[in-house]
C-alpha cells in the first residue's frame, strides 16, 4: 500500500510533464482580472483555487474563482481537462464541502457573464470558450502542467 502511494504521484508528474500547457487546446481559455500578477498558472494551483483548497495566489493576493453553469459545455471541458474530474464528481465534492460550511465559487451562465465578473472583481479567475475574443478588461493566462 505504501508503494502505491509513492508510485501514483510520481507517475502523475511524469505524465503531466509530457504536455507543457493545457487550456486553449482544450477549447477553454482561463482568464483573470488584469490586476492578477503573472502570465502563467499551474494546473495544480488552478485546481486548488477552483476547489477552494487555496484562497490566494502565490503573491498573497486573494483568488476569486467563478464557474460556469453545470449545463455548459465549457464547464464540462474545464472540469474534465483542467480539474481532471467529471462535473458530477465536482458536484459531489461541493455537496460535501457545503455541509462543512464551504461555499462553491459563484456561477455565471454565459461566457459574457464570466468576462464581466472577472473584469469587475479584483483577483477574479474564470474560464471561457477559446473562441471568445477577450476585451481589454480581462486577460488570458496560460495553464501549465
């Protein structure tokens, strides 16, 4: 049993190393408020922010994630390819966390609503379709493995 715990994370790191970035190639682009520092975020940190296991960016600034509707194909792509979980798994996770008093990220119904939320919310991070042309009020951030 101990060997399995050591081998699985090592394998995950090795597999992740084969693909340096994810995001736009997955049909999703991750966007941030222009005040967020940096041009890249690791998938691990992004996952921790969206599952509210981390509340701050590396520079100490508060992270404010925003999700799309569970009916959205963009959310499905984000959940599967970025979080590594199906939407139903994420919903079960949030049911457990809410029973502990932890609230999930706010949900917006459309890409435009996510862009508007990210633009007006300091520290905001969200995701939209890779086909969306971004206004100057937000910027894309690269997701690295």
